C-alpha cells in the first residue's frame, strides 16, 4: 500500500500555509537529488544532495548558518560556514561511516565545476543507519554522490526510504527523508521557508503527531536509547543574513521538540540553514521581518519529520534486522479523534 | 476560586515521576524566596530568589551552565558562569528595568555574607512586566531583594502571581512563577531534576497543554507578537559538571517548545542550570548517566510552564491593563477529552 | 613631569598610519567622556563613557559584536548584542562593584533621552580597581555616570588615570585608559579603526613594548597572579556587519598578546566592537575588504595598551597602597636600543 | 647545512623550562608519526599523526577541547569534541584537499583497532600546501595515513619539511612542523604542556622572533595576503577537564600572536587540546592550578612556530614554485643584538 504524507492523511500541522509542493524545493532554485543504494540483504543506504540554486554555488555563495542541537555527529564544513556566514557547495547527506568518502566525492564534483578553485568547504551531514545497513561497507561511492548532485531537481521531492534515508529509523519506526514548507507574509511580501530532514532519532514513546502522543498511544516499543541523529536543512528565499539564519536554525529545534524529539546523548542533531534571496532585496529587519519566519520554520520542521515517518516503507536489512513503518491509518484515527 | 496546579487538574505531563513537592526544591538544599511588590494601581512586580544550597554559596560554589535560547534579554553574570562553569551567588529574578538595582542589592547581600570578598559574579535574570506593571518605577528595592534571599526556604514553592511573577503574562493569559520536578533512576541511584520558570512569553494560539492545542481550541486572543521572555532555572542533585549541565540546559528549550513556546524575536529566553550533588559522588558518564536526565528536564520544564499559567490569578495593573487567568477547568476538559 | 604617549617617546607600534588624534575618536562621531572620582585617601575610581555617534543611539542602533577572551568578568548586556548584532546604548566602563549602579544610571540616561522606550540593553564593562580604590564604597554615582555620558566629546581623549582608569594597574605599573587608531586603505577607500582600552591586567615580567621585553629588562616586580581584567572597545567607520565585527573583535586579542597580556585566570578580558559606517555604503567583502582591518585593529589595541601605561601617573590610594608609573624614559631607551 | 631549532641558535623563548625533548612528546604517552610524500616535481605533501597515549584511544577516550581562532578551514570532528569534551581517535594533519581521504583512512585504522565499533569521531586538520604541492593530486593515500599512525613514536619529533609540513610555508618562508614544551610547577607537582604546530600562515613583515621584528628587519617579501592556516595541537599531562582545556587552547592563540600571526581572513587557525593525566589525579582548580599552565602553553606555541620555520629546508615544488628557508644565522644575529 502506498505511503501517504501527513496532509494526505488529513493531518495538517500548524497555522501557516504550505508552498506548492510542501517541500524544500518551494524555495525557488533549491534542488534535491537522491541516490538510493540497496544491494543484497545488507546494504540499505544512499545519498541525498541539496543544491541551493541553479547557478554555480562556489561562485555565487549564499548566506548560511549552522546550529548544533546536540553535537554527537560528524557533520563536515561547519566551522567555515560559521566563520564566513556562507555556504559555497551543495549539501550532501549520507551514512556516518561514508561521510568522508562522500565529501571527497563532493570535492571531485566541485573541481569538475570549478577547475580553477583550490579550496572548497564541502558541507556534508550524516546519520547512522547501521541497524539496517552494513555501514562498514561504505557502499556509497563517488559515482553515487556525483549522480545525486547532477540529478538534483526542483519540484516534487521523494520522501521516506530514498537517498540518505534508505536505512534510517526513528521514534521506533522506519524513517528517512521528509520535507515540508511554509509561506509567510512579511510586510506584504511572501517568503517561503522550506525544510528537509533526514530522521534517524527519537524514542518511540515520545512521538507526537500534531501534539497527539501517538508513541504512547500506540504503545510502540523502540530502543531504550535515543541514538541515531537528525539532519535538518532549512532554506528560505527571504533576504536574511547569516546571523538571522542562525536564529531560524535554532527554531528548527522547536519543531523537533514538537514531534517528540529529545536530542538524546547519542543523537547528532544538526541544523544547516541557507538563504537564496532575490539579489535586489534589502535585508529584513529582525523586529518586524525575520521574526515572522520563526513559526513557519518550526511548523515545516515538525511536518517534515512526520512526513519522514509516514512516507517510509517497512524495511528489512542487515542481519535480518527489520523496521516496521508507522501505521499511518491508525495514527490518522488517533489524531482525528483528538483534534 | 483557588488556582490549581496541573496535577490537581489531573493533567500529568510526561512519563517520569515527580519529586515530593513537584518543585525545584525537591533538589535537596535548593531554596526559593519570593517578595511580591504590589503598590496602588500600577505597581505589580517583585523578586524571586533561588538559592542553590544551605551553606555559603560563595565559599562553596556549585557547577553551573547557561544556555541562551534567544538572547533578547538583560540577564547578568552569564559570561563568568560560562568561563568557570560555576555559580557563586544565588540567582535572582525580577523585572527588566529593575535588574541592575536588584543585582546591586545582591551585592549588598553577598558582602554581608562575605565581608572579605572583593568580587562577586551576581547572577540575575529578568522578564518585562511593563504591560501590567509601572516598570519605570523600578519598585523592587534593595530591601525586597535581600528579604527574598533571606526568606528563601525549602519545601513548598508558591507559584503564579508571586515574586518576580507578579506582573508577568504569557500565551495570552496571566502568567508568573511555575515549578516542577522529576526523579530519574540512573543505574540504580535516584536523581532529581527540578525546574523553576518565570513565564512571560508565548503566542496565545500556540499554547499546548500536554500536546493538546489549547490555545487554538480556546481561540484565545493575545498579542500579535511573542515578546516578553522566559527565565528557566534548572537544578539537579546528580553529579554532573558544567559541560553536562549545558546539555541539560539545552533540553529545557525542548520543554518550552512542547508547551508552545516559539522564542519570538523579542523574547529573552535564558536557561541557567546548576548542580548540588553529594560531594562524594563521582561524575556521571554522559553515555549511561547524564543522558537519563534529559527527558526529565524536558518534562519538568513543560509542566513548570503550565503551572505558571494555571496558578496565576487574573490581574489588573498599570493604566487599567488586565490579564485574565487561563480558564483552568475548561482546559482540563479539553485535555481530558483528548488524552 | 608630564606623562607622554608612546609616539611622543618615539615609539611607533606597527606599520599602519594613525588617525588624526591617534584615538578612538578618529572614527567620526565617536565620543568619549570621563568622570574621575577621587575622594580622600581611599577613593580612586571613575567612569568612562563611549558614545557611538552624535545622534540618538537607541533610535539609530549600530552594528556591534562581542568577543570574550576570558570571561572572568561582569560585563553587562553582552547576550543581546550577540543575538541582535547591534548596540542600542552608549558603553560605560567603571569599577567591578559599581557596575550595576552605573548600569542603572545609564538606564536613567536612556529614559531621559527616550521617554517612550520600555526596554534598554545597557552595555557596561568593568575592571577591579580594589587595590588602590575602596571598591566597596561604590563611589561612582548616577550623577557621575550621566555626567560622563553628557560630556562625551569627539577629538582629544584623556588617557591614564582618568575616568574608569583612575585606580587601575597593569603589568606591574599604574595603568588606566589608553587609546589609539589606525587608518587602512580598503580598495581605494580609507577606513579608520579606533581602540580604547581600560587596562588592569598583565604580569609585570611579560610586558612587551613594540616586542621589546621591557618587563623582563626592567626586572619589574608585580603580583604573582594576573588578575584584574581589560576592557577593549573597538570602533570603525568601515561598513561591516556584526559577524565581521566579531572577527575584528577577535583580533584585538592579538594586540593584547603582543603587549604581553596572557589572559590570566582572574582577568576578565572582553572586547566590544561597533561600526558607524556611512549609511550609504555597501558592506565590505570579507575577502578583499574586512580583512584589511585586522592588522590595524591589532596595532591599535597594542598601542592603546602601551599608552594606558605611559600616560598613567603614580598613584597612592586605599590603605596607602601605591603603584608607580612605568619609567617612560627608561623604556624609551630600552626600546630604541633594540629597534 | 643542517637546520637548527631555536634553542640550538641560542634563542630561548619565555621563562619556563622545557621538557626533555622540548616537544609535544614530553607529555608522557603522546606519540607523533610523520609520513612525507614527495613525488616527482610536483608532489610535496604528507601526513602527521598525533596519538594521545599508548593504549586504545577509542576505549580510553581523553578529555579534549577545540578553539577556533579563525574558522576558514576544514578541520573534521570538532562538533563532537565540543559536545562530549573528549577525543576518541588520534589526530591527523594533512593537506586541505586530502583531508577527507585521510579521515576515511583513519576510519580504516579505527575499525582495524576496534572491530566492534560502529561510529568513530575522526579528528583531522589541514592546511593548504597548494603553492608548492599539486594539491589536487590528493597524493596522501590510506596507506600513508595508516603508516603515520602505526609508526607514531614517543621521544624525538622530526620538524620542518616532514609529514603534513612538507609543502607548507609561512611568514614569507618555508615552514612546516614545529614543536616545543614547557614544564610548570603547580603546587608542588610538575606538569608538562606540549605543543605541535603545522605552520602555513603569516605575513612576512609581521614575523617576530622572541619579540624582535625579524620580518621587518629582513625586509622579507611575502604574499600580500595572510592565507594558509595553522593547526595547533596542545597536549598536557595535567589533570584538567574539557572546559579547562578550552582555556588552554585559547592561550595558544596568544603564542601565535607573539610570533606575529594575525589570523588573516583566509587562514584557518584551529587549536585542539587534550589531556592525558594520571588517572588517579584529582582535577586541578582553576584558580591556583590550571592557570599556571596558561603562560607555558603560550610560550610552547610561540617556540613551536619558530621551530617550524627554523627547521624547514628550502623547497622547490609544483610549477617550479620555490620557498626559501628563513636565514637562521642572520635571525640569530638580529635577535642577539636585541636581547
């Protein structure tokens, strides 16, 4: 049975309207590419690329920021983003032990696109899919990474068990990639905030869907520990600088909390935010402008996490390990009874 | 009609058990003192003191940490707490424009207790009660501050419109002081995490009580902006150091998010955490120990915020401004219908 | 005998040219005001105000940043400067135990200038002059603070034992206020970086003057501990934002290091940087622009510290405590022999 | 003619005594391994491994901290070190574009040593040797990295053009690896602080040797920009925790400043500090203990940088690019004339 997004199940998170695709790609220019790597009984992994715009990112760097919710993770490139307030490469997500190979492949891609460049601050994030995936195989190759970057497209974004999400799990269920977006009116102009998550975190009993304690109600049994991590990518077309993007990135943590995330000791929870505004726009004021994107980012993050569960298929992988999908129709009932 | 705490309304947040008083004072040695300052039609303010232990805090400094959720606030003493990982004075909370006078009064108190000392890192936090209170009167005097410090007591903690909470509001209703605690089993030992909040933040429509979107259901009308701030004090008797306390402090933000907080631009949201462990205890390990306090801190913060609303009385103040109390029985119904 | 500045002693630090006054006031609009408070045998203190521009600072906030070199200090207002990247009040410097009273007086001043305002993020720094000054007297009154703010002027800046510098000491000698400036050519435009320091730090044997180990050569005997602190204020007319100002602020630490500073445990070493660019200027690029102000800030900080020693008079204060002035002519000889 | 260390040229930096080897390996257990990779006319690079102790580092993690002086760099693993305050792998240094391959090789090594482990926070730093080295060749292989880790030894440490230092330059001259150590008496106990640097930073005209402005006196001509970076590794056998190690790491920046470093825009300047105390020691107090290591760390960093220049041989590499060695005997004369 085909998996459905939250809104297809009549679960609508929050009070702001979504963009057209309810996806990070609603921010004009942003593209997403997945390569799913499934081999034999044990390899369940992949790579997901997020490309900020349609032009040469190294030559047209974009304002960016990082927020580390819990730093038990291996994300690459953060210090330079923080120092310079900009990002100069696409962002790739993959599994923990593949991150350095993926980064090296991103370098191949960056050199291909910028033969004259001599230094590239590759930004790459990871979660640990080692329960379902033979993570020590480091099955994501340079070709996979470059393919994900090259095929990144605007419009519809696949969710669930695709790309880096292939082998992930969270809140006691199969998880993976999820996305959502919100549109905010800021003093008469419309700006979009889009979020893409790679979910691999969360105690089963803490899961909330639109505030409903679904984890508790389902009596889901999960791991006793909250290990695994989440990568949250926030994009906006609002004219904001890196300091303001840091503020937006911090609000993504509120969306994680609303979904029941607790940032457990072993969960590497990182937010990377970037802006691709129209070059002619003046920066938003903090007081009457950037502030209006805070709740939209919270809502988009919460819904992206819910989508990353709803869209994930049940999966069997390494050593016969299995993760069930969240029972979407049952969750729909639980939520509807209470909202 | 007497106000009731969440649990008196059969609203129980989370899965961990509370301490005896369900208050920050469940952490042995922690004391709380309030002085409420109400004068004429316009002064609605006060001061709340949190004292880490029964001995001389300057001579027996305690491990401490700070987490700034949103830095639009005037809290004092943070840099030294971060540098040295310890706190050497009690913590006082008051209104924004009184904070420097309150700090100066804390200095009087510190010198009184430590005549030989020559430098004291006074820690003081604030929220802006200017809607109900004539804040420019700076009505909290040195005597009030010292009285709050001197009367600080263990056991029961008054909540709502007391001390620094007298003139605060949040989520569209009258707010103030709230507290809660949780007890966690860590490898066979029981440790308590207690939280005290001074709530003055939150959009009316975002309020959640145990996940139920009470703000939306009540169609509460509040300010269009999320201004005002929240101070969150976290105490624990677990043997943790300042780095680990930073991790606990960050989880308090998750409790704020669960209650519907969004850390709006104008909301100065600060967490100050300290530990008063038994001196003989070895530090907890991050992996199997400190981690077990994360969810307890989240739950205690969430419930403390809810208590700060439930326990607050309707209040009229400056220029006839009025804030209603949250309709507790109606909220109880809304929550019970859905849980 | 009148004290002389470094350049009057033919000691020229660095390779960039100075502004007209070789002072922070070379940044157009920046004003400095001192009130020196000397009473009887024991009070040796004061207050120094730095005002960013000639207009209403609260209404025309300026980009600002903070860098904490060593956080053993009580500086006020830092969190909001970091969050919003701006400063909305002048900056005052005074003694440690007077900082909260000075801040409260700044509030009086801010309300006087902005009767409609309801919240002000007062920025105030301190060093501990308790060796020469009866610091517990908190002798700096509200009137002193407001006088310093009101009399703040452009042009020449008094140095040494004036204002907040009255009772300070450093590197084994009497110290106090010092200032210096540098002018940089950035792609054809001239920008000024000015620094004002309140020096109260440094081991005697570590002092360097233009690299010459003057402390060692003088066999100066000082305290065995590096206590006391330094406040460093950096101003520029270059069009830079708060992130870039953070980078400038960090370079001030390099100037401190060049002068022999070591940021001892008990030394609260804070940098506050702000920009007052021409409103029409586009932000400088990090790569080819802001970078060109790094060495100028280092040099101006180093020279400001040297000036704060050279310009300080010998002083006797509390309990007959005495600090000699640095023997300027002898230092001049030591430096000239070696350069 | 054989290159000489600073002390062999009678240049003694600072007032603390050195350890036996005047090297990071004076901290008992610390080992260093270099693999130099020179191929044909264009490859001038390598890898340097620093191993904290003789046992399994993953199983016996050590307290650690990070300080980012200027974040224009690609160092890996920093976020987890900051979150957990510990390091669980050796540290490798290499060239910028090789860093991800080196990290992936470190993973091979970690898995070899810990077959049961599923996640490793590899810590790896880099500088850009692209002037002398064909950096896009990524000539450092997995074998090189593992060889450096396996051959890491205590005792004497090679300096200059070895390992990661092979192709580096700084302050207008050929640079590379340098090391130094200091021994401090802390309340009767002797503790050692050792520093190893990979120098690839610095304006020619800013170089100071023991305070003498050697760069200016030599009229050295260097690049107009301060690009290139420095990695600074600090080790100590003092019983300090991660917060205290952060304080030590920050003092390394003071040593860089003393040598004339300015942390230019394009210079990625990172400090990684770790402690390998005797397991039975109680933590040092900040006030009377850890503080006594500040100046030793400053001095060891300054001398390590000077050694990294003095020990480097003139080198010709990619496209015939050439870097002269610093004229050591001439510098010795300049310094002796002035000290």
